């Protein structure tokens, strides 16, 4: 049976433009497992009779809803993992990065160091953690991105906008590995400037330090990277063992 909360309680009654919002306790029946449970909800007072007539309402219980959410994440994650380079699709924490990943997974990061020091490995570990939480993230090899733009000039601008506007975590991998022309410098400036201005999470990996990027690309770009990212240098050979 529906229980209507006290009409005198300020916590249980709201008035807006003459509409009364009240709290009721009513029964629900899970549409998945048939579990019957009671729950307190807020409704417009005119709908009290509707809930009485349709009790119990067929709505998923929290446990079934959570199971469905996790299953969606797993299925979505499997599809997302296939977008990664093959050698990173079955990534394991060979180098005990997990603790650092947990601390930094919501930040913008610039990772630099010599080839094989684990920069891409670390960035993809962060990306997979975000995917497991149901968040969005995209891996972008910057040399491959520029190669696509140079060979598909008519689609380059729309691809650039897709990357710079991406709302989730964007990984820009191997910045500086491609031949830096004025064209490619302009593209990376547009991406970095937009994401820095709009506080969009961005993880960048490079073999070059911020100071080296000053000369290799443009001080405007390196200064924006330094402004939006926590900067970390990785050392040592951390190539993925096969």
C-alpha cells in the first residue's frame, strides 16, 4: 500500500507554481528478477492515484540495474579494446604501475622519456581504468593521425575537429615522432590550445621533454602542455615482454 508522507513536513512538501510535490513510499517489482521492494519517491500529488492503481510498478531493482550496467561496460570495453594497437589489447601490469595509475587517472598528464620507458603502456593503463568505470576515452597515435590528414586532405579538417572536441580522455601518443611541418605544428596547436582552454583531460606521450619541444615544435604548444598537464619522466627499459 502507498504511504504518503506528512503534508506538514517541509522536507516532504514542495510548492512550485502551485504544484505540490509529495513523498510517497510505494511498492515496485523488478522487471528482471521479480523481486518486490518498497522505495520512497517524490511525485506530483496528482499522480498518487495512478501509483495506487498500478502498484507494484515494474522497475528494475538496484542489484539488477548494477549487473546490467557492468555487463554493458564489459561489452563496450571489449569493443573499445579492439581500437588499441594489438600489442596493448591484452595489457597486464608488468611493472606495478597500478598505484600510480589510480592516483593520476583523472588528470591531464605529459609523459616523456626514452623509447621503451613505458609511456604508452602507462597511458593505456589509465585509459582502460577509465573504460572500466564507464567513462569515455580515445587513443590517438599522432604520427598516424597526421599521416591520415596528409593523405585525406578533404577530410582532415573534420577529423581535426573530432579529435580536439572529444569530450572524454584523449591520449595523444608519440608527439614529435612525425616530421614537424608547419601544417602538423598548426594541427597540434589547435588541438592542445582547445583542450587546454576547455579543461578536457588529455594524456600526451613523447620521447622529448617540454624544453626539447620548445625547439622542435613551438613554445606556444609546449607552454600550453605544461599549463594543463602534470609532467612525468619515465626511465628504464619497460618494453612489453612477449
